C-alpha cells in the first residue's frame, strides 16, 4: 500500500501524518514534534524569509509500519526547496524567477509519481514540477492574476483558481499534460459591496438572510462599484460535502453550492467580533476550525439538514435550497496581541482532526487538543433549543451501553456521531449521550528571547562527574542541550541578563544591569543560583 501525500492549506506552516509540525521562522524551517512539543530539526538554506511550507510523506507501508521517506517543501522569494527531514539536507531546489510564488501544493491524488508539485508563479502561471529532479513538466497561463488554488477532493481533475476578479474552474486537470481549456470563469462580488447587503441588514427570516448573498455568483462581470475578490483571504473545497466550496473574508465565511450556483450558507461575525485569519475544513465531520486575529481557535459544526422556509407573509419557494448553518461548539483562550505579538498560522492534525497548533510571531507554538465530555442527559428529556451533539452508539462495531463510559477521544468522528435538528426530534436509540467539546492546551514550545542574550554551557564531562553529569545550556532560560525541552525557568532579575558563568554542575552566577534612571545611575545585581532548589 502506498502512503498518502498530505496537502495542507496552512499559511506558513503544515502538519504531517507522522504528527510533526513544520513552520517557517525568518530564513529557517523548524520541525516540531506535536506530542512532546520538541524541536526535532532546523533546516537552514534559504537566503530570505520563508513564506510557505508544505509537508508530504513518501514511502511504502510494511508490517510493522515503516516510513521510508519524509519530505518537506519550503518557499522563499521565488525559490522552492525540497527537504529530506530525516537527514536535514536539501534534495532539490526549484526557481522559475525571483518573484514570490503565490501558492503551491503537492499532488496527493494520483499514482504516476509521488513527487509532483503544482505552483502558482506570478502573475498568471501554474507550473507542474517534478520535485525530485527539479524538472518542469508543463506550464499554463491564464488571463487573470492567480492568487491561490484548491483541488476538488472528490474529483482530482477539478481545480479552482482564485483570481483578483473571480474564480476559474478547471475540469480537465491532468499531471500528464497542461489543461487544454482556459476554464469556466465565475464572478463573485464582495459581500460588503452587494447592493442588497445594507438594504437587508434589518430583515428577518432565513430566506431573506440568504437572498442577500444569492446574487454573489454569476457569469456576468460585476460593475466597478461591486468590487471583487481582492479582500478574499482563502478559497477551499469542503472535503466533507461534494460540490461545496467556502470563501473566507475577514468578517464572513461564505459556503457555495456549485451545483445550483448559489451561496447557501454564511458565517458572519458581529461588529464587536474578532475577524477571521484562516479556516481549515474537516473531512471526518462537516466542521470548520477557524483562527481569529486574537489567536482564538474556534470549532464550528454544521447543524442537521434544514431547508429555507418562507415566512407567513411570503409564498413558499417551489425549489427550496438547503441552508447550511454552522454552530459554534468550542473555542480556546485568546492570546495577548501586541504590535510584535500576533498569530501567524494554524494547522490541524490531518489524521485525527481533534487537535490544532497555533504559530505565534514571538516563536511560540501552542498545541490545543479537543476533548469531549458527556452531559449525562437523556435525549428525549432535553429541553434545550440548540442542536445538541451526540456521541457514537458503537465503537469498532461493538454497541455502547447506556451506563458505559464515553468513548476515547481518538478522532473527531469518534467524538461526534451526529446531532438533532431540534430538541424534540425522535431518535431510534433513546440513550444517545449528548457531548460537549472544549479545547485544552496540551503543549507549548516557547521561543528564545530577543537578542542580545547571555548564553553559557555547563562545565564539561569528566571522569569524576560522569555519574551525575547532565548537559545543560543557560540562555537566560535553561535548556538541556540534548533536546529542546524547557528544563527550568528562573526569574532571577527584573532587568535583562548581562552574563552567566557556571561555578559547578548545579549552580551558576548571573549578573544584570538595570536601565539608567534620570541621573544616569544604574543598579548592578549579582546572583548565585542553585539549580536543584531554584
């Protein structure tokens, strides 16, 4: 059996099937183990800042499981480097020109080669590369500037290109040759510039709420006042529903039904709400992991099927459209955002879809894991008006009893079985258990302080201290040198450290100087620190 290639839509980070997180930091690429929050590899070859990272696993599965090759792809200004993560070496370098590449993805849905890479080269080219040899297989140009693209997970020959004016749908994509047609172009206006956006702001009813976004999809070019997709942050097919796509705006998420050419759902943020940065759609359940500008990660799960109904004063629609409503199910704590500290990107576990990692600009990597809890309430006695979530009634084919403990949180589909459209809906099993979801911080990787900082290695290994020796590196914070786990954090001085000198394996002297006052005087401090006691 061949292993699956990963395609991840993170901005500057990705997470592979082995539980590793890779992200760009200045001109470096860091590989982190999500389970232990340890930095496993630092890849250094780029001359400019890394702007995109994509992970993939190449190899074959034996018994026991063996991964032959783990590859990573990073991107700077026009240069793509394919890395061998195990050895930390660059396998291939690709560069078409010096202009920044807009987007890139591995081709995971074909068996011809496991090294094919599709990249968007400015202003309007898509190029298919053999990432193992650096060979250009084919090149195709389009009339509009291409911002990003997304493959249809249900049909590998379908590709959607997000341009500055609309969306170009390609239906003849193939690794063997360039698309023959220029694709079908669809124009989509910005929801803020829609003529009926402000007019229907005070309207009520599900039908009127969707009327204001139905006009967003058309084959005719919108007027100059209607603006276009310049403020669209992300385009992505929904892996949980065929022929559905989402468009991410700073304050809205639009769900498009490509069969009826209509917008059938919208997630809008209130005026006081925090705008979106990124959305990762799930494939196990129809859910969305959303990242906001304050660093908060929210999980929204689609409500059970419901059609748009007319109000009492309106005539019923002869062709009702299914409305997609996503309810907020869980959210993590926000971070303190400053001028220099802000969230960069979010990645989700591609296997279990029950954990997410947040990359912060100060070097922190925060790993949030989704946990479920059973309310213990019977479904038929529920009086809540919200649509509840329920745990599965069986695990690996074995039914779960009414008094049995909840199933382990192995994956998203193992945590959520289904939900009811209303609190009074009848179910076949009256002992379904209602589930509540919450995020828990299970891992944190802290970044180094800003330079300049003091750094000293402990005394060397000798024959006398070989039994009690432990390699420790002091960098204003204390790190074991054989790994990147934070061993201890000692708040020694209120001011910056100026120097550290070890006196033994268990103690060091550190000194610091405070900021000069109005008279130009400073306070010099000297501390002798004992590590076992702190």
